[in-house]
C-alpha cells in the first residue's frame, strides 16, 4: 500500500523547497558580493562577456597583462585610474570575477537540479511553468548584468545607475519569487490539498514600497550620492540644502540628481517602513508570528544601518551590511506576505 501511494505521488515538494531555499541563499550572497564590487569600483575590470570561457581566470603573467591591457582602453582607466599597477588591477578584477563566477554557480545550482527533478517527474503539477520562469529570469539577469557593464565601457567612467538599479531589482524579484515558490511547495508537502498562497493587496503595496526604496538605494549607490551629505537628519544645515542645481524636466531630478536622490532615499525609507510594519502586524494576526516579528526587527535594523552608512561616509563594511540586510528584509517580507496569503486574518 505504501509503495502504491509513493507511485501515485512521485513529486517531492519538500525536496524542491529545500533546493529553492538553498539557491535563494546563494542569491543573497550574490547581492553581498555585488555590493562589494560596486563599492570597490571593481565592476568594469572585466571588459568582455564570455559566459563559458570567462569562468577561467588569467593563469599566466601574459594572460594578466592582456586583461589589464583591455582595461586600459576604457574611460575609467584613462580618466580616473591611469597609473594603476597590475597588483591594483588584480584586486578589482578579483571582485568582479567573483561576482560573475557566483552568477554562473547559481545558474548551475538552479538549472541542473531542475533538469533532474523534471526527468524524475518530481515536480508537482502546476509548478513546472513557475520553475522554468524563474530559470528564464535568472538567464535574463545575466544578460542585464552585461548590459549594465557595457554602459561604462565607451563614454562613461562608471556604469549607468539606472541599469544598476534594474540589475539589482531583477535579482531581488528572482529572490522573492524563489522564496515564495519554496513556501508554496513547503505547504504542499504538509498537505497535498494545499493551494498556492495569494498575493493580498496589503502585501503587494508593502512589497512595492520596499522595491521602490531599494531602487532609490541603487540610484544612490550608482550616483555616489551617499557621499554628498554625511549628516543626519539634516543635509548639512537644513532639511533640504539650498541652492541645489536642478535638471529639466523636473522628474529627472528624482533619477539623475544625486542630492535629490539621497533626499528621497532618506525619507521614503520611513514610508516603506510603515508599509512593511503594517504587513508584519497582519502576518502576526494571520499566524505568521515569527515572520512578522523578524520583519519588524529587520526593518528597524535597516533604518539604523542606512543612517550609519551615511554618517560613516559610506564605510564599506556598514554599506555592505545595509545592502545585505535589504535582501534579508525582502525575504522576511515575502514570508509575511505569504502568511497572509494563506491565512488572511
């Protein structure tokens, strides 16, 4: 009888959930390494996109000199880093190479088990398309990464901050989608009658606010806007500094003006925090007590890390912690949103 039951239900939702949570952990690590890559100005050290052969780093002095020669052709070197030594180049190369290598590792860690689960018919009905969509989004993320890097190879001395934001947000959409799917599968493992959770309006609003705040965080990083003012809560001697040059049309200031971007990132944080705390309280009422409490704690920590990042003059350790905690906050928010999607209060 047990054998017949096993044959009737070959899917393994719990194993799938464990696999997805593991890959999600790798994506968090990817976000952290990406933050370090940005903060160390390492992102343009590799000037070519070779998805397969690029996995092998330079292994000889001649290979290193060739890579360095490629870097010497781009504006970042000629206008900012002229005179950099090979040792200095190896340092920035390390972070960009690590970032790309981790991306390849995540791709394999997702694609190969997905293929195995599919061949063994271990994927529950209705989840195949979702897993393939996540795989496709991961592939798109790699292409977006190169699209971002290419923006800094010809005219600019850094990458486009808009493309940087798209790159980060795509990674976090992938992270949230992976965690949500893992939670659905975990519920299915507990009960074969469980249905996927619904995305409730409150959850949608809270998550949208969080993604908006992260977008402005990416703009802040890409424009180096965090260095503009290191005081809190005032920007210098006033709430908003006087005499700031504005660009036209006016809406572009929220995207391209470093002072305005830092100002928005400072204060939109509290709007996003309010939405997330409302989500957390609803999660607690819906039975997701741990998710709700963890989310509140991470939101408060994120605000403290943001203020500390500014007041430290964007000290790299604090800034990386701020970015890592943003990813953890998103995971906690996804858990809370899933809780109210399954058990609305």
